[in-house]
C-alpha cells in the first residue's frame, strides 16, 4: 500500500488581526509624534485655518444662492447685505419661524424655506449689529450684495469701497460675496493686492 504524499500546509493570506493592530499602532504613534513637533504646530495653522475659512465662506455663498432660488417668487434676490443679515436670513435666527412649512418667514412676510447653513459648523458671535458669522480667526465674515448700482453690505472691519474690491481691471466680478479679513484683521484695498491675506469666495482662476 503506497503512502499518501504529505498534504502541503496552507500559507495564510492577508493580514491577521495582530498584523492589523500592529499597523494601526505604528501609524498612531507616527501621527502623534508629528502632531507634537514644533514644525507641525507652525505649519498647520497657516494651512488648515485658511482652508477652513474658505470652506465656510463657500458654504455661506452656497446658502445665499439657495436662498435666492427659493425666494424667486418674491424679490428674486440674495439676502440683504450686511454681516448680521447673512446669519439672520440663512439660519432664521431673529426671524419668525414658520413651523408648518419647515422654513421661516421673512421680516416683510412670505415664507422662505431654510435654514440654508448649519449654524453649528460655523462660529458665530455678537456684534453691535447683532449675531454674525465669524471666520477661523475670530473676525466677522462680511457680506455684500449688488443693488444695481453698487455693492452694499458690510462687516467689522468693513471694506471702504466694496465695489472696487470686487472689481478687476474695471470689470465687476460678482453680484454677491462673503469675505474674511484674514489673520491681520484688516482688508487690503482690493482682493487682487499681491500678498493679501484676505479670504474671499469669488476670486476666479486665471
């Protein structure tokens, strides 16, 4: 009777639980080491904070556009200019709620469906004008709207000439924009000033 050949041992494929845990621990240790280095603490605020501010401004701009779309039957316009109006009209704060329709009413009457931005994702604060959105540096997010002749609105700090700020080579770029003065808390003469730290939503790509 011939002996059977030995059955080859199967080589396990893929990661075992122990392998996976070891990889996770190594990655966590490396991430922890990087996060506590002086270089990380220096670079991260300069990269992450402007990106966060820009993302928040984009969310507010998107909310304004959706407000305008829902409001097409009324005056077919963005919320009135001004930092406090931006928060009021996009979140419904300080406006009478319309529970039946799930939206809120405008001060002048008529239902506008909202809210258009999650107030918990963007910092807010109190100013002499009322409740306002704040950027990642703690400054007011300003808001301006074209009224047919010029850009009206404001923030604190304010832009002295928002129409010039939102124009390039004599051509106005937008009908509405939100802006942050950046870490220094002041606006440059215009959005195209070389080296400006202002953060705006409307800057087009060249």
